[in-house]
């Protein structure tokens, strides 16, 4: 779902708003010629008891939501009437919510708002917190489509406030809706041109979707973050986000999604003034769009080439691609008109068939009335027995699930305590070894040096050769003392203890010899001089950075390394990038894989994550992120 078809020449952040139907749980418009529901569905509902009518109608309407939205709306309206007749407010609330989603998808926003407000009122009366949150989420989408952006943002915030506690309590449906609410508020603020708050919400949506294992929502958040970066002319950030969307698209095997990501990368590269790479990205996108049959995407690729060639001073090529764009744009316009006519014809035929189905259902209900009366008593007895059995099962199942949740929480707490104990023991051992080296071996080497001086003075060393040997011995002792002191300082970095992470990292890098080695650039953003984080966070991040830099010096054969420490509003990001030989993370041996897993486990202890982006021949980028709640 990360794919946003780039219609015409609209700005990207405007097109992002078109995803609102998906964010609020909407469905795409059905294609012409989709099959109507079979008569067997109507017959099944005709023989069902009145108490089951609303439930069956809702189920059938949900099944027809995408392939036959007109019939789905008719069934949902019947469900409203059936629920009122049988006094089932939960089913009536669900039917109004479904009608609101259908109206959103069909562009009837006034009807959508009416149904969603009714669903919200019913959820409030029933004290249904989850229902209220989902209703506000859909209302946010409706107001966004109506361009009432402040209302859309307020509704998204209300949805988040209602859904967040349920998500933290383990409600999977609430957690999924909460991710959508965060994404919705982010895209609304993009349209309002509030890019800072938009980025904050989208980063939160990214973290939550990754925690849920929802790659589609994570890909959407990455795409929107890239759109924010492009709009604010942050080419490097846009390139980083779109590379991640491309990786997800390639893993899914979706050619249209891959084509969109290549186009986005081309835009980011053009913004970075890398026209050759931008042109290559557009060329990668074009065959993928054609393979997927995505003509609107092909049209945008044509426009990308035209714009790129115009900006790089190649007017002939720009004109040729612009002509292709205009021709395809006209063709798509004519096709759109034909599709609209076909859709109207299908809608008429579908409504006519639905009327025939209603007549047949009424006749069948009359025929089955006598049979239904005879089966009422038997059905009531069976229903009571089933209800009692179901109640017993639900009680047992609820108890089992509660126990499973408790066990899972205990396992998580134990794992956290084990990780904390291992890291604390490791740091304590480092300090002990460093102190022993400095106070023990260092003192012994100092004593050895003094004894050698005294021995030289006492013996007199008359010859030049003997003096040279004595001096060599003193030099070896001095070198050993310096080595021991260096090891001791690495094990117990005074700069980290006294001045904090940023200054400790700078001190560590300054001690790396520059002659014949790589050039290391350090950038610190958002961290004031001397600012401190939690001790555990500083220790873990310093050790991880130390290990990453040492790995680059040993294995990468790089000439330049960039290390960035960036503090955002809600998280701390560490980016380590080199131009070395790179590697394939999936092809690493067992020992090398353990090193990457250790870094990942250390970041997980802080509540963060680590990402390794590398391939043979193109260097390595390592991204570390720690939430500020865990970072201090």
C-alpha cells in the first residue's frame, strides 16, 4: 500500500491525501462487469431467523465492498433496518460505519459524514471506545477529502487518544487503527504545510507499524516521510527513505510499486543535482510501469524525463518526452470518460438485478413462513444450548488468553532483565580490566623503567653499543606503557564519563591516526555541548559506534566515513556511512552474523533498532534509532 499513483502534475504531498480511503479502512471502486451476489445469498438470508438477518446482511455487504459497492450499500441499508427491528444497536452501528466508508469511497462526503456521525453517537452511547476511535478515524478522512483540514486533524487526534490505550493493552484491531490515525494526521499536516509535526507523526506511525510487523503500513510511512523531505528540499533524507521503500517493494515483487519507488528516487536524485543517476532511476521505473500496465505511472515517467532534460540543458530530448506525455495524457482522459460511461451502465444493471433479487427474496420468505414457525421451538432450544456452550467456551478461552498474555509479559520482562544484566556485567568487567591495566601493569612498567635507569647509572655502560641496548629497552618499556594506557582508556573512556556521548565520540575519533587511514567526518545535530543522556544509553551507543568504526577500519577498505548524531523531537538517530567495498548481510558467516545480531540486541535493549544497508561494491550505511523516552 505504499504506492501513490502520481496523477498528472500535482505536488506529491497533495496526492498523498488520496490514500485517505485506505487509511480509514475504505475500499477501491469496483471495476465494471463485476459479478453480482448469487441468488443463494438471498435465499440463505430468507430462511434465517430475524435475529440473524442484520449479521448476515453485514457480512454479505462487507464481502461485496470492493467488487460491487452499489450492492454493498443496498445490503448495508437493509442491515440498518433489520438491526433496528431486532433492537441490535451494535449491528446498526457497524452498518452505519460501513455506509460511511462506502460513501467516502464513492465521493459522497455529505452522506459519509451523516453515517459516520450516527455511528459515533451509537458507539458513545454503548461506551464502545474502539468504535468511537474508528468512527473518528473515518470522519478524519471525510473532512480531509472535503479539504476541512483543521477538522480532519482534530478528528485524527481524537481517534489517537481513544485508540492508544487499547493498543497498549494488546488490542490488535486498535493497534492497526492507531497506526492509520497517526498516518492520517501526518498526511493532513502535510497538506497544511506543517512539515515538522507531520514528520513527527509519520515517524511514530513508522515505529508502530514496524512493531506490529505491518510492512505495508511501514512502507506507506516511509513514502510519506520521503514526500515531506522532497517538499522541504531535503534530498538526502528523501533518498534514504525511498531506498527503503524500494527494498520493501522489491521484496514484495510488485512491479508497479517498484516503478513508483524508482520514480521517487529519481526525483530525490534530481533534487541532489545528480542528473545521471536520476535519469538511470527513471529508466528503471519506465519498463516496470509498462509491465504492470500502469499508464498513469508511465505518464509521470515521461514528464520526469522531460523535466530532467529541460533542467540539464537538453531541449530536444525534453521536447520529445513532453510530446509523449501529452499524447498519453490525452489518451488517458478519453479512457477515463469511457470508463465513467461503463460504470454508469453497470450501476444501472446492478440496481435492476438487485430489484429482481429483492422480489425473489420476498416470495421465498412467504413460502418459508410456515416452516419457520414449526422450527421456532426447536431452534430456540438449540440456540439456548449453543449459547450456554459458547459462554462456557468463551470463559475458558478468556482465562487461557489472559494466562498467555501474563506469561508473555513475564518472558519479555525476564528477557529485558537478562539483557540489562549482561550489558551491566560487560561494562563492569571493562572498567575492572581497564583499572587493573592502568593501576597494575602500568605501575609495573613504570617501576621497570626506573630500575633500568638505575641499573644504567650503576653499571656506567661504557660503550656506545651498550648505551644503545639500554636505550632500546627503555623505549620498549615506554611503548608498552603507552599501549597499556591506550587500552585502558578505550575500556574506560574518561570523556564519556565526564562529558557525554557526543564529546566522547569526538575524542575517540581524534585518537585515530589520519596518515594512511580513512577520513572520518563527524556531524552532531540537536545535541548541545556537554548534554547528557541516560548512562546506559551513552555506554551502549558508544560501544556500538566504537565497534562499527573499528570494523570499517579493519574490513571496509574505505577512504571516507560519515558519522552523524542527530537528535529529533522524539528519537535519537545515529548514521554511519562509508564508501568501502560493502558486503552482503545475508551471506555472512556464523561469526560475522553474531556481530550484527549483538548490535541489534544492544539496540533492542534501549527500545530502538538497527538497520544495515549494504551490497558488494557500494559501501555500507548503518542506521541506529533510539526513542527519546529511552534515550533520556
